[in-house]
């Protein structure tokens, strides 16, 4: 049986120390990234957030494009 993934409404905490980006988030998320990996992850998160926000705004619009 596949468990449904939980959706969180709290942001992760991000800090940097000794050239490493440390991310602590909900559900015991604890990762360390290089600055380059953190920057790429940030870009991907922002693109995903914009896309999801647009989907939410358009969810009741009968003319919305299909994914």
C-alpha cells in the first residue's frame, strides 16, 4: 500500500556555515548542500512555487490549460 505524502505549510530553516548550506525542515528534513546545489535547488523551488500558485489561482477556471 502506498502512503499519501503529507503536505506541509511551514517553510524550512536555512543557514550557512563554513561554506555549506544547512536546511532543516518539517518531517526531520536535515540536508547539507554545496552553495551551487543550494542555488539550483532554490531556483527549482521558486519555479515550482510559481507554477503551483498559478494552478491554485486557475483551478476553478474552466478554460485553464491541461498539464
